[in-house]
């Protein structure tokens, strides 16, 4: 098949990770794959040789140039698979000009995004049952939905080496996520400040983003400057290595679809503490310690329990690694191919 993957993001996150995995995996199975992305997009450097990349500006929500490009793509590709808001909006407008090819357009719903951005999408691939339920509740115009959980490369997880090489007797708590609203960095720093009297614990934060500077200021105001390591942007191929450098993974996110970073942490056997956001129990099950959304005191208590009890950490490490095997890259790609073939 001739397949187009299009995404309008420039940074790196779960959606970009999925695009790279799908593109590389589909190309590896003999399909002709092209990717449309912004010129500055990190994902362009993660695509394997042979995948054509076209830099698309995605200027605004009514960009006529990109709409016409999608119109042409719907005529010339077997599959047009779009990710995130602006690519979904513009490809949706393109269907006005080629109704006969609308069955070739697939939209990937990575989280609980605003319905207005998907007003003209008829076929949506959801990353969890919770997201599918949200789509059915808020987007009555959608005609077909499927569930495809995010996947990871299990072998890469097993083979990864620690990113932080120096040995430490301290118990490391880690979070790898973009510094933006909803990821819970502020809650984690406040929870960690409750543990800060314990000199045997440290916090490691990977990632960049618009809230990085304010979180550094918050750490300083809480007296944590010497206890928190800000590592900056972590290259995608080093994610498993990051998780192999920490003892506990903490994800105080307020909203997630199917968090790849959490699955990556589980795959290397890292115990997880997460907020009870919509869908957390579905994706993570009993492999993680799940606490009430926004309860910083409960977050601190759960982290303290894990830092003090190595047997408890070992228990949840085993559960994490076992659960992660349900989210393989091959399973995700097989499911996507099945959807393409069934819909076409």
C-alpha cells in the first residue's frame, strides 16, 4: 500500500512516537510510506532511510495550500492517516472536494482532544477504550471507530543501558515528559518537597517545554535545587535508558490517552505511581499504584512507601514488566494494517 502519515507537531511526545513506529514498521513490511511534518519536527530524524519526508508548514486552521495537498493525497494514496488537531482539521476540509475517497482518511485520536478539531473526520482510531467512549459521546458524526493501544519495542527496552552511569545509594524518582500543562510537574515537586528531609531520595526530571523555567523556579523556592536534577530534552532513542537510571517512575498527569512514556518505564521494570486520570486503570491496571487525581499528599505518601520498601518496589517492578508485554510494537502495527485493509 501507498501510505501517508501526517502530523502537525514539532516537538516530541506520544503522538510523534506513534508516527515514527508506524512509519518505520510499515516501511519495514514493504509498504511505501511518506510522512508530512513540520520542518523543525524531531520525529524526522527518527525515521528510517527510505521513508520520504515532506515538510508542511500547517500555517493555520484554514490553510488553503495544505487543504489542497490533502485533496491530492486522498486521490493518490491508498491511506491518509492523520494525527493531532491541525492535520485533522485540514484533511477534513479536503474531503469536501473528494467525497468518493473519504474512506481512505483515518484520524488517530491520541487523547481527549477538542471535538471541534475533528468535525469532518468519519473514521477514528482511538488509543484506548476510554478515548473511544469519549469520541462516541462527543462526536456523533463519526461513523467508525477502532481501538489500537500504543506499542513499544520490547527488545530495545531489554537491551537499554542506564543513561545516568554514576552509582548512587539514593533512591531515584523520575519523570520523563514535556513540561506543559496537565503533566503534573508542579504536583510532583510539591510532593517531593514533603520527602525532601530524607537525604537518601532524589528526583530526576527529563524533558523540555514551555513550563521548564517556571518549574526550575518552583524547585528553588521549595528549597529543592540541590535535590532535583533537570536533564533537559532526552533523545527518543534514550527513553529506555532514562528509565533504567531511576528506581521509581511517577506520572501525576491529569489527562492521558495511552501514555507511551509510562509503558516504556514499565518495560524496563520500573514501579509506577500515577494519578487516577480517565483510563488509567484500563491501560495500567493493577501493575501501578494509582492515587486520587490531584491529591498531592497521597502522591507523597505513595512515593514515600516505595522509597522506604525495596520489597514493595520489587513487587511493582515485576508487575510493570509483565503488564508492558501487552503493548508491543508488532501488535500495534498488525492492528493498524488490519484496520486499513478492512476499511478499504
